[in-house]
């Protein structure tokens, strides 16, 4: 097999649907440790230029990590971009098999950025940040339930709140330690903390989910975050400029504020 092939992998909870661009083959494997090992071994022999998979809420992480460790170039791509790419080609049907084929073609045409050496650690940082957001949302919900709760119910809510707040503090320490374990992250983190109103949560979120900061200009950063007004003009129509899309995790912390800043 030539080294010029591109691979698309549609990742679901139980299965891996794989497509390659040269011989147009499509096959399916299991999304478990043994299935990932078999697929990685197959792809090492194929020597693809890129293996593309969508961000699927975490199901793709084990495969991406295994590919990176095996030296196989892999990219995690935005599902919206892949779907728009399919529509642009007139492909409206959607199955696991078709999705894998679309991903292989997307990799061939768009040449997405492949995972780099620090991306595995960045994934871990993003996962810790995501878990922290989940717990803080639970804290807010429990506090709202506590106000009108009957005494017996309130006792249980307070116990749960105590556990949640301890877990949040534990995660804060883990995030801080991971942040300071990487020299480049540490420098960026400390610079961000010098800005008024920027606390550890916002700083860590930016480091984890906005690695382009410091590498591209301010207009590009605003567009990546989703805070740059976008034109809605066509012919004589002049529509309102609105913001949408972008990195929702970063934008939400910016809009809602960093409650931990001091």
C-alpha cells in the first residue's frame, strides 16, 4: 500500500468504522483495547499520511493516544466541519460507514493538523477542566435546592455539597500541578494571571483549549473563541453582525467570569 493513503475512523462507543482512500476499503472493528491494538497494527503497515477522527465526547481519546504512541499521524477534527464538508459534496446520507468515508476524504482534502507531542497532556488537562465544570454546576444546583429544602433533605444536600466542594479543591490542585509540569504552559499561565480579573480557572481553560494564543493575531484569536462579529451580507442585504461558534469552553468562562479569581 502506498504511503499516500488517508484514513477516516468513525468512532462510536462500541465500534470503529474505518475507511481508506486508495482502495476504497471500509471495515469495522471493536472499540476496545484489543480492537484498538489490531487497528493500530494495521495502520502502521498502511503508513497513512493522516488518520482523521471526530471529537466524540471522549470515545476517540484511546485510539488517538495509541496512534500517537505508535508514530501514526492522527488528527481529531471538528464534527461540524466534517458535516459541512459532506454537505458541500452533496452527501446528505449519514451512516457509520459513510461517515468513515467522509472522514478519509476530509483528511485528504483539508489536511487537518496532526496531534503533536504535548497534545496528550493537553487532553488530560481539558478532561480535568471539563470535570471541574461538571462539579461546579452540581454545586450550584445543590445550593439552589438547599434553600427551600426540608430539614431532613437539607442535611443530605449539605453532605453532598461538602463532598463536591472537596472534589473541586482536589481538581484545582491537580490542574495547577499539571499546568506547572510543562514549562511553556507555566509561562503562559503566569502571564495570564497578571491580567486583572483573570484567575486560575480562566487561565487553565485558555492554556488547555486555546493553544493558538500567542501564535496568531488578535483577530484570529477572537474568531477561534467565537467573540468576533461575523458578517451577514449578501447583495444589497446588510444584516446584523453576530457572534457564534468557536471554542465554547473558553467563551463561557469569559462571559460568566472566573469565580476563583482574586
